């Protein structure tokens, strides 16, 4: 049997139904018969090829956190409700809380300490952050934010510091009474700002809340002391800084000065814990330990030294010797950067003021009195700040004063060191003073120039027998007025009108009291009257201005045709009682009687 192979490999041609009706018999009679199942396959091959569409399962993310209604089925997890629930018109029941992953291994936080630090016991336990609510009421949180956003950046003046922006707020995370103190500062700053803008009712509310928070802070400090917080001197030092700030912002100058002195005393006790005396290397290492915190306490020491200092001479001798050890380590031939220049000058200025206090205390002089025998401390001023010839660096010695030879020799050494500092810092200060006036470099360098001139005047003036000798310091007075004129716009535009560091008031006070050049003195006194709310730590703008103004009024009637005030008519500041919070001051001066000789005690009470 033969098979036709001519069409092998080609699809079979199947006729349409109309064509097959007439030829069905012939096909049936043909030799080759197709089986039924092969016939069906042949018919399928003759149809046009069709593309089969394979349906895949939708590749959607696996949802395990859908809402309670959808139960993870096609839930888009929309907020506040999913689209599926919204489509079906039902309220979305929300989503289950995410499960927190459990830590498999706890890691202890290791603080990074400066290498070679010898004062390990001053290191903070700052890593133990307490949990729980930070503030119990909305007002506290608002004042705290105001402190962080508007106060902390400017409270130390032009030189930035991490004390108020980082260190103290971090300690406040651990100690509630520190946080309460920061809230009090924020509320006080807000009150001072509102009062300056004329919003008296609002300022009273801020002030009352500040007092409430300050009370909580003081109670917490006392409780911490009773529980033995003295073992953590860092927290105690921060508490002293807080109390100083709050007291001085309120105008409680005597209390602020006392707390500042206590803070410096605690720091000295911490250093002396290693033994007496400290070696220069230990003092050098201590500089690198919490530099910003040490600098803040340095500023407190300067506030005390330039204001009221009742500490004994033995204390000043110990500090002076320790500062001399530090200066041997950090006094270069030429300063390369402004920061090291500033820090070195702070040491020199502190050392010089401690020396001045030693020199004054080595003299025993009777307390001056008025003509009617009244002393300088009336009973109504007992709670105020009482300035005397033996607790402030102001004023000049009288003609009968005779300092020991060793004191005079030491003075000459320190004056020569000031000259060396000016030579070493001249290049860097000139460079920084060419910067724009709003920059940190310009403000710090210009302020430093004014402080160097003021400290030089104080070092020389302490040993002057007559006020006429101040006339030889005219270039220094001119430097102060020039520099303060340049930086005054920055200092006087602070939001709260307050910062903790010395600024322009102290240098301008030297000019207002001791400079007899009419032009310079008038400019200085005009700049002192900044604002009734303006303070630089303990130094108050209007108190300082009224002291200088009254001394000028005593001398101006005696100015001759050549513009000079005769030596026998010059006034010397002898004492002062101040109640800054009440805006009252009692000023005492000794003025010459003229060619007839002798002096007359005069006093006045000023209010503002």
C-alpha cells in the first residue's frame, strides 16, 4: 500500500461545509480514512493561531498591618482611614500598634574623656537620661522653648558657648530642679522683653511664673544637697551658675555676687582635692576639662572681682598663684587664633584683679564717714549691695597710703606682662577688627581691646595717690570709648537685655569716674544709659550711669577755662549702697575742699 507524501509537513486543507456536501461520498470511498481523534486534531490545526492570555496573580505588597475591618485584605493603610473602608461607607477602625523590637543585647554607653585628664571626678554622669514627662504643664514647655530658641544663643555675649545651649539643658534632662531653673530664666527673659516693649500686664504674668519655677528649683537644690549631691560637683557648679543668672536678672546684686563666689570656691575645692598646691601640669589639664563650663565660672569670678568681693586675702593669694601656673603654660610669643588669645587674657585679668584685692587688703584704713558721723550702711540698705574701699577694686589710694615694696615690685611685673600680651595679640586683634562689625571675630576682638585698657587703668590707678595722675592715661580712656562705640549696637539689642559676661559697662565706668576729659567722659556716660532693663551680669546700666553722672556733676562747676578740673576739687568714689530691684542707690564720695586743703564727704540718693 502506497502513501502520498507530497503534502507531508503541510497542514491538512479541510473544506468548508458547503464544499464537503457534494464530495462526502468520494471522500468516504477514498483509500485513506482519518480516525475521529486525528480528524479533530487536523481541524484544530487549520484554525488561525490565537495568542493565549495568561493571567497572573496581582503582585501587591504583603500587608500585615491593615486596619481591623479589612484584616490585611487590599488595605492601603491610608490615614486617618483607608480608602476601602471609605468606599464601603464604613468608619475605619484603625490600625494595630506596631510591635516594638526587643533588643537582643544591651550596650553600655562609654563617655569619651579628654586624654590625660586628671580631674576625673568632675566628669558628668550626663548619659543617664531620665524617662517620663519633661514638664507637667504647657507653660513650662513654652518658656523652655523660648529659652532654647531666643535666650541661650545670646546669654553669654558675642563669644559662643555650649554651657547654655547644650551642657545645662542636658543636665536638666537628669535633674528636674535644673530644668526648673531654665524655665525660670526663660520666663524672666520674656518678662523683661515684654516690659521693655511696654506690655506691663503680660510681663507681670511671666515674672510671677518665673518666681514660682525658681522656688521649685531652689527647693530641688536644697534637697539634692541634703541627699549628698556634693559628690557630683559638676551639677553643683551648674546650680550656682543658674542661681547667679536668676538673681542678677532680678537685680539682687548682693545675692548674685555671693552665689558666684560660692561657685568659684567649689571649683577651687575640686582642684585642690588632688593635694596642695596644684602642679602647673594639673592646672594645664584642667583647662581642657569642660572648657566652656570652666570659662563660665571664670566669668563669674570676674563679676565678683569687679563688683563686691569679701573673700579673705589667703583665698586671693591661692588663686593668684594658681593662675600664674596656668599663664606659664599658655602665654605664647604670638597668638595664632582669637580663642586662645581671649582665654589667655581672661587668666591675666583674673590674676591682676586678685592681686589688686591682695594689695588693698594689706592696708588697714578706717571706714570713711560723712560730716555728721553717719556710716555708709544705713539700716534700710542692709539687704542691698554695699560697696566699700576694702571690697571693690575701684577708686584711688589717698596720699597717706604706702604700699609694701614687694607689692609694688609685683605690680611692675604684671604691668610688663600686660605689655607682652598686647604685643603678642596685636596682629590677630588687628586682623579680626577688619571683619564686618556684626561678626563674632570683630565683637570679641574689639571688646577685648576695651577690657585690656580698662584693666591697665585699674592696675595703675589702684596705686595712684592723687586723681590727677589719671590724666596721663588719656590714650587708654580713648581706646575704651572708641571700642565701646563700635560694639555698643550689638550689646544693646539683645532680646532680653541681659547677658552674663562683662561687656561695655565696666570699661565705660572707668572712663565716667576717672577721666576728666569732658568729651570722652560725656560720651562714656551717654553710652552707659542704655536701657533700664539692660544688665551685664551684676552690672546694671542705669546704676552705673547715675554713679558716673553724679561724680561729673560734683566736678564740672570747678572746671577751669582750659577745660581742666583742679586736683583739689576732684572727687573720689568712696562707697555705694544699691537696691537695684528697687532702682535706688546711695552714693558716697570724698571731694577736695579747694586750696585750703582737706576733703569733704558727700552723699546722694538717686532713683530711676
